[in-house]
């Protein structure tokens, strides 16, 4: 089996971030899978630490106490089908950060930075134009 197991795990893990309609498109799935065919792998300790961090959102009191002290301008950009950083959690974060702006892009998931880069860039540039 060699490296096929870990690479397959990485592919399945990555694809889980795509919205379901994109998973029905063979070209999209093949394009994302090709990333790993090229030998690009996420180091497991880094991935595990990322997942551990994602599930620590449960300690709301500490999280909110930290957020209310944010004094810098803040954009909270969420993606409709993001199960790792759900829009509801992003909205809650924006609500506790003084002056934060919340924007949600519809029809995309956690990987929107890659599969909707123009939309993400537009939102970022628009917001940056308000704080310059």
C-alpha cells in the first residue's frame, strides 16, 4: 500500500471541505485530487493541531472575552457551506468584536479561497477600502 493510504486520507479530508454540489462534479474532484498526486501533503501534526483548535470553540466565555478586546478593524468572512468554521460561529464572532463587519459568501465551503478567489478578493478589497 505504501503512501497510497495517507495520500488517500488527505484527498478525502480535503474534499470534505467542498460543498456537496462540487463533489458531484468529476472535474472538480479530479482537480483537487491532483494536488496530492503531485506529492503535496499536509503534515499530520499540523492537521491534527488545526482540528483540535477547531473543536475548542466550545469554551465560549474565554473566546468572547478575548474578542471584545480587539481594537483593530476586523472583517469576518464566512462561507455558507463551511462545516469547519460554520457561518453561525463566524456571525457570533463578528457580533462580539467591536465594529466588526460580517460578510458571508453563498454557495461555497471552507476552500472558497481556492475555488472562488475572485469573490474572496473582491470582499477583501472592498473591506480594505473602508479601513484605508
